[in-house]
C-alpha cells in the first residue's frame, strides 16, 4: 500500500508540475515587461572583443532583400512587435537587451503591438536557424528569429537590425572598394541592388553589427584597408551603426548630428566650429580611416583636407573623409575638461578604433614659438587615460588641457 501511495503521489506531483509550468508559460505576456528590461540592465556590459555571431549560410535567405529601403521604413521609427510567449525568462532577457541596445542609442522604438497595428514583427524562436529576419517593413506580419546555440542578445540585435531596415555591410554596393574574397575559402556574397540600397553616405564599417565576423577571421573576407583587426561589433551597435540608424530615421535632438562626406558637403551646411589654423582659417571636426581606425581630426572644407594624428605622425586626407554637421542646429558645444573630472556622459562619439573602442571629439590650443596659437580639433582616446591628440606640423601632439564636444 505504502508503495502504491508513493507512486501515485509522485504521479500527482508530476501532473501538478506540468500543469503549473503550462500555466506559467501561457500567462507570460507576448511583450516585454519592465521586469524583463530591468533584468537585462543588470547583465554585465557586452564584452567589446567578443565574437557572438557566426551565422549559417541560410541567414541570407530573406523574404525581402531590401536594404535601407525608404519604402520599407517604419513610420516615425515605431516598430510594433509581439513576443513568442513560449520564451523562458532567460530568452526574454536576451530579447530585452537587444531592444535596449536600440532604445538607449537611437530614436527607434519597439512597442507592443496595439489594435490597428497591421504591420508588425513577430519575435520568435526557431531552432532550425541561428537567426533569420525580414529586412525592413514588409507589410503585415513579419519575423525576427533566433534559435539553437544562437540565443543571445547579440544575434537578436543583428536580426532586429534587419527589421529596422539594414542588410549586411559586406554586401553594400561599394563593398568591393573595402573588401575582397579569398575564393579558396568561400564564395563572395552577392552585392545588393544599388536601387534598393542606401549607404547613407557613411564610411564602410568593418565593425558594424551587420558585418559578418567569422568569414573575416577565417580569411574568406580580406579587408583592403590595412590595420583592420576585427569584423562585426561583438554584439552591440557600433558607433557608425548608431549614426546610420539615426540618419535613416531622421532622429532629432542630440541624435541629429551627422558626419557628411566631403564629396557631398555644401559649405552652406551648419558646421561645428572647432578652432582656427595659423592663418586664421576656421577648422572643423572631421574624420578619416587610418590603419583600421576611424580617427577624428581637423577638417578644412574650403581646402578640402582632413588632418589626423596616428602613432605620432600627422596624416592628411584629401578625399574620402567626413565633416561633422549639425543640421538641426541643436546645442552642440565645447566644455572644458578639468583635470581629475569625470568624462562627460554627453560627449559626442566621433570615430572608433579598429578594436571597436569609441573615440570622442576634443580640441586643444597649441602655443607656437612665434607667439601664434592654433586651436585644433582632434581625438580623445578613452582607454588611453582619456588622452587627447591633435595633428600639427607633421606630428601628433598630446594635449594636457582640452575641451570636449558635447550635446545637451
Ligand atoms: Zn544578417
């Protein structure tokens, strides 16, 4: 008797467990709660040198392969979503973290689907894929999925990058200027249709979240620029990803500054004065690739030049560089960095290292031996004790005192 009772009790317990777990899953809301976001914020920050995304080949099979496609833009950057109610707590937190990546740096907003939202993205798990998503708003229900061993915030951030409207960086129409392919290892990916695509005139970004990683590291994708050490973002949005999204969705306020290519810049645009040269010319923050880094420096749009410092030497670019603009005339201004003070949280990111570290924009004044002075915009390097560097007279100088470009 005792034995039978024991068994039947076990059975009852078993049924109860299944039952309660069914109830628990079915009562999870199909949207993220404040609790999910709060848990996501408690996670340690994404490891900047991590590798998170090695998608299988079939990740490329989009129902639509439009990229930065204006007709597929989400109105006002508002993206209604539903969440697979079968996600467990940990999976919900990974999705919350992915969405937080967008909410904290861009004006795109993922919002729980409301009545009347006919176009929306279903965030799903599918263990037959690593990640898969429709690109841009395709009309009606569309999906962003992750699954298998790829359930991470990094993979979901990448898939939601497709939802937001971006394809893969290595398939940009201009990618052949930046990468080549070792066909002994892999076949080149196709190139996106230029009619459907906009690079938004931003520099090619090896460390974009939308750039494949593994095919760089196995020698398949060969960068044409020297000094490229990493591909992919490591799971968060890169400096240029954020700028690209904010440009595409016309974000305002302190998300409205834009770096513009010198080839398209009009001198009538609202530039950000950064100092003066020894002949009185006004200098403006610019940036350009040097050895895998995208480095802020001193730009002269009249002379069409951008000078930056790298490894003690001054480099001059005459083309393929960018100038900072402030098209909405928001409150972008310089603040003094006093010794020992904390670095301003509202500093403007102006570039990044090949190792994915953000650079900020500073300026400092050099006192010359003939009594003249020159105030020069340049690079602030946070991991190097927030040191600031400018280029002058063929050399790179480190500044003791400097201003930081901020927005508020
Ligand atoms: Zn992808």
